[in-house]
C-alpha cells in the first residue's frame, strides 16, 4: 500500500486524498444506485474537489518539480 510517501504534515493530507479518491471511484463505479448512495456520492464529490484544491494550493507549491520532456511537447 501507500506508506510514508511524504514527510508530515504533507503525508497525512496525501493519504486522506488517496482514500477519498478510492472511495469516490468505488461509488462512481456502482452500476445501480439508491438515493443513499447518490447522496453520499454527491457529498464525496464536493469533499474530493475541496481536497484536490487544498493539494494544489498548499502541498504542490512545497515541492520543486519540472515537467518531463514529453510533457513539455504537449
């Protein structure tokens, strides 16, 4: 699994994001929904968006990254 990908406090936030991603994916992949699963998917989607924005705004700037050559060509 994923363990200690980054140093704290970033690791805790990334672990939460990975968990939410897996939960969102599992719910979104259901073939049959009930009112309860749709409501939960709606809530998870909003929380997932919030976590992604936090990741973009607070974690990403902490790391010096560069695009790979094939990414630059796109």
